[in-house]
C-alpha cells in the first residue's frame, strides 16, 4: 500500500473481507480536515452496502493516529454556520461507524487527541501501541470537547471521562485500557500482530450472529432496562433461527467443533 500525502484516506480490501482505512495526512498528524471527513463518510457508506466485508480496521500513517479537527481550517472560517456544519458532519461520520454491521477496530499509535480520541472511542474495539497517549485537550484552548464527550462518556466511567474533559491531560495507553477506552496494548513492533489476533477471532465467528449482536448491543445501551431485555429477547430468538446458530448448538450437543465454513 503506497502512502501519498495527496490522498487523505487510503482503503485496502483483502480476500478475507477485512477492509483497512488509513488516515493519510501524516504531516498534519492526520487531523480531520473537511476533505478527510468527507472521504471517511464516503467509504463508510460504501462499506455499509457491502456483503463481503467482515471487519473494518481504522489506522493512520505516520507517527500519530489523529490529532483531532484541523484547527487551521477551523480558524480560517469563524462562523457559527460553518462550525455547526463541521461538527454535525463529524458526528454523522462517527455514528456511521457504529451503524456498520461489522466490528470496527481502531489500530492506534502515537497520539489520539480531541476528535482523534473520539474516533478511537467510537470504534467498537481498539488496540494501541503501549507508547500511545490519549487526550481530549480542547479545553486547553478554551474549547470544551463537547462532541468527543459523547463517545468518551460511553466508554469510560463518568468521573474518568469528565476528568479528561476538564483537565485536558494525557493518559497513557495502559491507563486507557484500564479505564475502558481501548481493549489491548502491544509493543510497537507487535501492534500489527495484536490486531491480527483480534481480527482472526472475529473472522472465525458467523457473520450473521455478529451483525445481529452488534446492532442489539448499541440499541440496548440507549434503552431502559425493560426495553433492553425486550430487544435482547427478540434478537436472540431471531439469531437462534439462523442456520449458523443451529449448527453451533448441535455441535455443542455432539461434542464437536461447529462447521461454519458454509456460513461465511
């Protein structure tokens, strides 16, 4: 995969159904310019229509994962209408990631700040190099990271998220894992293999179960507990009627490994 600074986003698809989206503005610490946000939305919309994709990886070229919004662009057009449009566009892109029917994994290195930290939080799973640092540091510039707080507060405990938001302090990858922002940490030279281990585990599962499970997982989080159980019961009943689930249960009864080769 060739990296060119003229293309803000790169896409690579492999034969397994793994799509890798690479933020490709390394000289700008992969800041989310309008062009990059538009490119991300385009690719996510395309992936939402695909029946072949099984896993999406979001990674970045260069030393940093993402330094948030492009502040030079923001400062160049100081108007309320522009800022409303920009933050709405970013929020829509983030929400589109969650709506994908397949797991989305953030592969993180360097720094992930402000909307970059939001992007990590918005992905379903995240693996980071052990030397990565995370922050929602807009408050240091007089700008509370309101939109990042939406994703952050749905990953961390309230007090942990609020502390990051009001101090702007960096936390380490180890702290980020402890607090729930990321799933795993790895040495820099082992980051690729750590992500691949997670991908392999996901690819070994029936795609129908994962799609139904992901949709239910986020739906029930936003519901009251009674409605959450109602959603969950309906999802499990429908999932149980799928051939891959019936094969899995039968395999358990037969004391053998399930054969899902025909369900991929």
